[in-house]
C-alpha cells in the first residue's frame, strides 16, 4: 500500500501546476466524479485533469475502502480455483485512448489500468491476468508497436507502460507496477502474469553476453526463411516417429540446414568484441550491428509442427536449451553429415527444426544449464519483487520436463499456494500437468462455443470439461481467437452463452480483455482465424485492420453495448456466486439431465442431497420458434415437489414461484434458471 500512497501524493502535487486536461471515456467515471467538462463535439467523453481524476480513483475507490474498514481483503480466501473469475488484461490497449484533441491514440499504462480495477471488481473478478508486460524487442517487430510475446529481457518491465504523468515525476515502470499489484490486493484480487520461456525476441539482451544461446542463420536467408515442405506427411503433424524421418529426408532439408551458421563470438572473436564495445557506447541495436558486421542474424521462429501453413514468426527466435542435437535426429540424418568437424549438431552449425522446438519430446544430452538457471529465476524474481500471485506458462508443455519441474519447484519454494495455469489445450494431458503442480489448463471450450446451435453441442462441451483432471478455462473467447461478438450478433444467444459459461462444471470463467464491451475485433489471429479476421470492423472505424497484439489499438468504450454486456456479466457473476457451492462440488452435477436430448432445449443442472438444493438452466436454442416445457416432465425428481423458484428470467434476477405442474412457454432464445431448496440455500 505504501507505493500507492506515494503515487497519490505525487498526483496531488501535479494538480497544483498542471494545466493539462485530457479526454477519457465517460464509462471510466464509474464512481460519480464531478470535476469535469463536456464538449458537444465528443459525446460520451469527459474532459478532466488527469492528475486529479486518477488521484480520486485511487483515494476513493482503492485506498478509501481500506481506510474505512481498516482491513485489507485476503487474496487467498477462495482456495479452489473454480471459485474464481479471471480477467485477461492487456494494459497497453485496455486503457489506451485518444486523450488529446487529435485522433492520436495514447497507449494504456499501469496507472490508468490501476484506476479502472474497481470496474473489474464489480464484474466479480478475482484474478487479474496480465498478458506479457515485460520489455519488448524492437527488431523485426510486427505492426506499429510489436508483440508482447517478443520479450527482450525477462527481468525488466515494458517501459512504455510507465504513465507519462508519473514518469515526469521520477516514478518508473517498476514502482508503477508495484502499485498496480498493491491496488489489486487492496481490492481482494490476485495478479497473474504471462511468461514465455521457449522463445525470445530476435534481439534479446542475452545476445550481448551469450550469443551461443541462440541459433543463427546467414542474413541473406532471413527475408524468405521458411521451413521445408515434407511430402507425404499430413499438414500440422507432429515431428515424431515416421514423420520425423520424413522431415530429415525431405527435399531441400540439407540445403536448409546449411543456412545455419555459428554465433558471432565463434566466427570472429575479435570482431565480436569490437561490435560489443560499439553497442555499449552508441546504444545501437545489437542485432543490427551483428547483421552489418557478420552478415548473420538470429533464426526466425516457426511452428513446431510439420507443414503448418502459417508464415514464420519474424519477431521471435528460439532459445538454445541444449548444446547438442537429440539422438533421434542424429539417427534420421545418418551419414548425411554436415561440413564441420564439430559433432554437437552432426557436423552442422547449431540448428533447430520442428522437432527441436518440441523439447518436451526431443532433448539432447548437454542441457544449457546456465540458460536454464536464467529462466528458472524469472518467476521468483516477480514473486519477490512485486508480490504477484500466479503465472501462466506460455507453451510450458513444450519445455524439457526437467526444466519445467525446476521452474515450478523454484516458484513453489517462494509461495506454495502460487497459482499456475498451463497453456494446454488437450484435457488428456491434464494428469501430467497436475502432477507437475499446475492448477488449471486452457482447454478448448473457446473453440467449441461457436457450435452452440448444433445438436450435440452440450455433450461435446461437457466432454471437454468433466473428463479433465484439471479445471479448464471457461472462455467465450481468448486473446488469440475470434471474438464472441463476431460469431454471435444476437444478444439472446450471447446471454445464453455467458450464463452457460459461468455454470459449466470443472471450469474457471475467463473474461477476455474487451468482452465486457462486446468487442468484435480480435486481438490476434493466432487461433481459429485467418488474415480476413483482421477486417471485421466497419471500414470507417479508426481501429479497422488493427490488432491489439501489434498495433496502437484502443477498445470501443463509447459503444452502447458496454452497458448491456457489463450488466449481464454482473448478473452472471451473481448467479454463479449464489450457486458456487453446487458448481464446485463434483458429485452435484446432473450428468443424466445434460444427456437428455431435445434439439430445441438445452438443460444443465446441479443438485446436492447434502445441501438439499439445486438449480436448472434451461435455454431455448431456437431463435425463431417458441418451445413448451412441461416442468414435471423435464425436471429431475428432486425438483418435482410442490413449487419451483424462478431465479432468473427475461434477463433479470427474480424471486417468484411456479407450480411444478406448470407448462412454461420459452420464447425464442429465452433463458431461465429454476432453483429448488431455496430456504435451505438462504
């Protein structure tokens, strides 16, 4: 809390001399701030003194409640991860806005994001998950700003998230982020960061001290770099078994391997020392200097499966986790040795192919222990320095098992209760991840929700959750996927999906940055999308064609959908909270009810004999025709006695009773929630 107090005092001092005023969306004024002006030319915006506005946010909405109660909310209160709601925040776009009189978009910051945390608290958010906020590379960056996943230094924060209001007063990104974490904790929310350990930016800082930790190619191959096509191998196939043999015997593979070269420190040690000295004196990009002096560059990243149509990842490169080639690749190459006497990579300069990118399956005999130590220390650094509460490990399942276990062991040594999320889509791999210490996985519900209208939708959705040994994220959209509002324009369908998503068994609700605004534009095209997915907005929209992962993007805070969607999310949170004891108890889920099939009716419910209470979600999936529901016929036995309480109907929380003999007419797309055992529940 000390850092927040220091920042509020700095903001207060800034008010005395500040002449600056800037625009913010009126939606940011969630607490009745009155010291603003209006401009008819900019409706739904207000003009404020930023120093005074943000100080008011911090004092009245974050510090104020603590001072009143004298109590800091316990962030470990909800021990079961399925009791928590996660919000995925990308600060750079979350609070980006056209604050000035021009159309220039000013990127988001930790300060602005901190000020809006109470908005997330009202949505029931328990965990704020931040997409990578570490220092980004600048070489070969994508779009206007570059990807947050092109990490240049794992131990430094992104300085562009340092708000100019504080930077001028000597507050850096580190202190600002520390205040952000404190603010989350004041509101009873945990902070989870996203970490990437398999790849790094092409111009990572480690190049200066350890160029041998990277793979290098001749620079003349950079622009057209691609992985060889493998005939007779299925698209998107794993580089294992017969496919691995096909990979190393494919046409052009030997030519491809000869594109790789040795690091600059090996090619010409004296020239390398000169290049480093120049970089220290001028601050020039180290990779640019290497390209000019040696004619080499770090290898672009690529997918770890064979015949993937997506282009190379030009902004990132693979880290060299092993100093030698794994034995399976050596066997496949056989007598096809490279021209060099060094045997570490079978006579070739150090190279990486799709198999090498899957270090969970293929590993050498000589691990790069010093690099491993660097990676093992990353998360503990943020635990100890900033007090973060959890981490998502990007592609952690592709790391060497020994390295992953060491990373988790170091994390648990600092905080045994630290929350761990694995980016694993296949629930069948959950047992291993559970043994490793993870608490939940990404899963694949997000990919299935677009099939809501199909006959076997619910059965397939439940297979993806109930069969997993770890909870999965209940996500209507992810940072890499198309948006919910792109798939579904009808608000009746959105209402049904939001409520269903919050009530799915063995899951952790996840709200993607902008879902509360019904954003249509994806943040990235990485999953289940094509280049056409970039152009879903109207052509006159300033954000047309932009992607938040790479461009200076701001959310549509002025759209009317925000009020409706945020209200729906608040109601969904209330529903989930009311029934959470049933949802988190595995034995209370009514599996037989969910298996009952009607093309027009979706049914999902829970009942606990111990609590003598339960609830049923009913959805008319048909958006054209009404449907009749004979309650005594459709409801399971514990719900058939006397009356049933209507907990949710017509988009509102209700408290009315129906006789179980009633025949209910559900209008097209209508959603109702019925509960029994209300007296016991209270």
